[in-house]
C-alpha cells in the first residue's frame, strides 16, 4: 500500500509537482465554484473558461511558454468577454446567458483561428485537457499565488456576496457595491480557470470547480459544510485520479471529472437532501 499511495511522490519529482499543483487548485477552485453554483452561473463559468483561448494564444506567440504572460493574456481575454457580454446584455433585451454564449463561441473560434494561421505549436489538447505531469516550479508558484489571492479575497467579500445571492433587491437597496462585488468575483472565476488551464485544462477546470458543490447540496444546506467538503472531495478525487493515472498510464484530468461525476451520481441517488431514495422514503412515510 505504501508503494502505491506514497512512493511515487517520493521518487518522482513530476508526481510531487502534480500533487502540489492539484492541492493548490483544489483549495481555491471548488470554493469559487460553491458561489458560482449558488448564483446559478455554472454554465456561464464553462463559457468563460473557453473565452481565454485568444489571450493565451497571443501571449504564447509573443512570449512563448511564459507562465506569467499566459496568465495575463488569459485574464485579459476573459475579462474582455465578461465586460462586453455585460454591456451588450444591458443594451438589448437578450439574456446575459445568450450574449455570453455568442462571445464565448467567438472567442474560442478566434483563438483556434489565430493558432492555425500562425502555425503555433501550442497544443490545443493540452489547453483543453491539461498536462498535469508537465507542471514546473514556475507554474506551481503561479498556482500558489492564485490560491492565496482567492482565499484572501473570498474571506473579505463572502458576506456581501452571500447577501447579494440570497436577496439581490435588498442588497441593492442598502449598498451600492453590488456591481463591484460581482466584478471581483468574476475576476476570481477567470483566475481559477486560468489556473485550471495550467494544470488540468479549461475543459476539465469547470468540472473541478462546480461538481463538488453541486453534489454536496444533496447532503447538506449548510454553506460552511458545503465549502469544506467541496475542497475535501476535490482533493480526494484528484489524489485518487493521480495515483490511477500514474499506474495505469491514462489521462489524469478527465479521470478526476469521472470520479467527481461518480460522486455526484451517488449523491443524487442516496443524498439525504432530495436524493432519490430519501425522497421515496419520505413520500412513503407521508402516504402511510
């Protein structure tokens, strides 16, 4: 058992780097995902995750595989899409989700087009699915900074963010910072999706962000418990996926999402809050 669960991280630096990077990612991304799912913006997060491709591609063309440049490029591209979609939705009767969908598809297509025209050797598969075993020290440092920034920011904005989610009309009547809180929160979403791009890819990043919180809402309605156990669930799933990936030689990032999705299915069936079995038991009880 020791050889299976501990030895790979002692003997191989790339395994230790992968574990540290997933640790950083799992300590921040699921927390952001809790609030994202409470705001009913999970699909919007998926759209934003793809919109960073043009910024990443352009940064790669000018600065190569510089982690700082790729991060800034992705951040700028993501924020541009968020700002433009917000402006367009306010100026028209179309829903913000529809506007964001158009911009995200345009951004994704633009990024692929730039990549193909330039003959860039930036691997699109690595962008979508990541390459956890190629993580270097610079990337780990970036992930650590994003995690620390996320935790500190969430600590300060969590109270107004929760009030804004529960009762936006009341919050807007007593405070004028609602728009600022939303902008800060969306910046955290973009930053954590960029961190996911470095580790497990943008296509998988939204999964590790929102699936734990969605699953745990079948077990509890306590926000603090959802946050804590979302992090624990993401960490355990990532660790198990990393071990399996190393020993079986299969891709790690989709395996993480498969494990998380399996936990969601289990929660959906036996969860104490609106799980299928518990709902059936309650229904039978009331009938009797």
